[in-house]
C-alpha cells in the first residue's frame, strides 16, 4: 500500500474502534512493522493539529485514540445535548495529585499527607474514572491500593505518567499546593511547576468531557 492508503487504513481502524487501540494491534491488522506504523500515527497526529481539523489523535501509553478537538467542545455538547461535567474541587485535585505522584498508594497515605479524611473525595474520583483500585497492600488489614487510570491520562493530555512535571520538594508543612488550573505549585515560592498543561475539553467517543480546572 502507498502511504496515503496506509494512513487511511489506520484512520479507519481508530475511527471504528472509538476506544484506545494498541500499536501492536494496528501492526497486526496492517501486517506492518512497528516503526512504520508509529511513523504513520505520528504523521496523522501532526496533520490533525497543524491543519486545525475537528479531530485530534491522542497517544496514551502504548495506545492511540481519536477524539474531538478541544476548540469545538461547546459545539459538540450543544449538538448532542451533553451536559458539561462539573469541575473538580480543590480537595479532589489535591487527592488526584497525591495519587498521581505516589501511586500505587492507600487512602491512609493520602489522608496522612492531607491531614483530613479523603474517603468521600476518592469515591468521587472513582466515579469519574480518574482513579481505580489496583490490589491490596500486604500489611495487616490489607488496605486497597489506588492508581490513576487511562481516563486520567486522556483528561490531562498525557501520553504516560512520565510526562508528569517533576514534583517539587514540599518542605514546610508538607502540604500539596495546587492552583485553580490544577497545576502543581512549588510551595517555596508559589510558582507553577512546568510540565503538562491542564486538561482541555476534548470529547472522547462515548464519553462526556472531563473538565478539570
């Protein structure tokens, strides 16, 4: 197949799936080597972004997914009467940040860092599919362990957890600091820690947009 045909085939696979598709699955479907398939996927990702198309291609760990462009989130919600998801509260952002940087971790550890009970907040994050249980800690009582999900990566436009900005030295009272956009703030000087942007309102197939501000 010529490059245009390969791109069209990959596009068709991603569109038909509606869910993240692993790179290896695309390789098998096209009977092509991984480097070539990854090159095609990167070309499509760059094309959608550069040409300001209505869709975007997301790279999530070893998977790829088509979603709508964030710029058109309001129009899409209006067309399908999708209610915009409520913003995450400051406590929810604090809990999410702790789990993102210290996963897998227990609720007790989250409570220890925050100094308050986080059971209700963690339940909300589970309902939003931003965190999930991932086993139990092998200590007396065997408390549940929690980690972030692929939905968390999609919501924050991260390819993997390695894209998280470096965690600053919390120092002082040891409390997590976040600004209203959900970015980690260095407690020593109040400045934002550089890294991934706050999530945008991209609409994923079969899902409501996850607005986190």
